C-alpha cells in the first residue's frame, strides 16, 4: 500500500500539468477558507458584497480597493467570497448529481433487461434536452436564487454518470467474483456495493472532478443572465453581470474599464483550469490503459 502511494505521488510530481492543477486548486481552497480573514464581513450575510459607493460608474484599482469597484461594490471582496460560492455550487451539485447517476446507472447495468431499457430511455430523454436551456427554464420557473440554480443543474446533470457507470458495470457483471457472490446467495444490493461499484466507480469520480469547473461556468452564466444569484451576491457571474454595460468602455475609450471584466473572468478561467488539470492527472495515474 505504501509503495503504491509513493508511485502515485511520484507520477503526479513528475507531471507538470498535475503540479499546476493541484497548486491552483490548493490556492483556491486557501482563499475560500481564509475569506473571513482576507475580507472581513461587513453585514450579517457575508456573501452580500458591501456597497462602498453609490456611483454606478466603475472605479479603477486603488489602495482601498485593489481590484477596483463595479456598481458601487468592491470587486476584490466579490472574487474572494465568490470562491466559496464556486466551491459550494460545484461540489454540492457534483456530489448529488453523481450519486443520482450512480444509483440509476448501477441498477440499469446490473439488472439489465426491461429495467435497463426503461431507465436508459429516460436518460435519453433528459440527454435530448439542451443542458443550459433546461437550466434556464427551471431557474426561471423556480425563481432567482443560488439554491434554485443548484436544483436546476442537479436535475439535468446526472445522465453522464449514469451512462458511464452502466457501461462499466456491463463489463464486470459477468466476472467470476460477481458470479461467485451470486452463487453464494449474496443479496444484489451487497454485490453492487461491495463488488461491482468498487471496481467500476473510479472513472466516474474522475469525470465528476472534471465536471465541477463546467458547473461553475454554467452557474455563472445563469447569474450573468440575471437568473442566478441575487443582486449583490458574491458570485463571479454576478460581477460579470455588473460589468456587461461597460464591456466596451466609454465612447472613444475602448476597454477603459477592463478591470471590471478581466479580474472575475481570469479567476473563473483559473478555477476551471485547476479542476480540469486535476482530473486529467488523476486519469493518467489511475487509468490502467495509460500507466505504461
């Protein structure tokens, strides 16, 4: 076990992409944990960006506001506390949707027959609906709010995990150890939990880690459209929503307010990049087809 752990760490440290990905991820984790120290809350709800000016015109970076001010709100505060929002959305939606996908895919793949047919046709129906469009419709119906955004993303985010785990289970359900457990009279639920899932779940976990970034992007897009987080909430999409009227700057002063777009946008790109690099690194280390 110790030698296997050393081998994994050695492969990760030799992979520049893995080092960059884990470094970025650790950086964001530290920012999220230390948010109350970096930007002390100024109201009962720390996720509401405090208003520092009633002038809606963006203000450039200054000593008190190192990244500038947009719509009277400090960009730095929004980015720091928005990191917590990104982790909350990405991790919760991924965990719940992956659990739903594992449950449906495991039943379909293990039992097969008409159960598999019904569950996969339901999955196909959900897959036929454009993801972002479905999220917009559900969020519009439920109303504005981050919790409603997460419900919408979860409702249409489980299909990929279901498909993947079903395909993996179809490959292992006829293995000798599974057949032996059946012959011994072990219950189907225990066979799935103790023998099938441990040998098929890892590709799903890697896929889930790579989906976190895309979920954060989708949630930010809904906030940018005014369907996500409430006005003034510490969310990267909300910051970009404040900036949309200033994208091209003033007349004759193109990109005068670049800081209002660049800082939230770059933060979002680095967050997504971190999860994608981590997912790629884990796949390269644990996928037996790539170990050689």
